[in-house]
């Protein structure tokens, strides 16, 4: 084959940053439910930080035409909320 078979690099690995960030952000934000908080505490911290990192990479890629901006942005916001909520609760409780 002489040329690329994908139109415009649509099947680039960078296109998965947004959906991955959104999935990890949803997993991190699930811990906001009071009944799930203590069970999902480590998930909130790990998935929240990863969602933030993948989300910023997704935003960078989406600005260059690869991937979806809304998925990367939503994943980034959910990741920040999922990571910051336990930190804010621990800082306010006096045990931090």
C-alpha cells in the first residue's frame, strides 16, 4: 500500500484520550455518593488523577483535530472533582 488508509488520522491512539478520561472521571465521581465514599476512596484518588492527566492530553489532541473536545473536557472536570473531594474532606476534618 502506497498511502494511509485512514482519512486524516482519525484512528490515532490520541483519539482515545477523551473517552478514557471520561470513563476514569465517571469512576472517580461515583465516590461522591455518600454510601460509596469509603469503598471508593482509593478509586477516587487514583482515577481522578489519571482522568485529569488523560483529559489534558485529550484537550491538547482535540485542539489539533484528533478526538472529541467535549469528552476530554468532561473527563478532566470529573477527574478534578473526584480527586479534590476527598482532599477537601480530609483537610477540613483536622486529620490531614
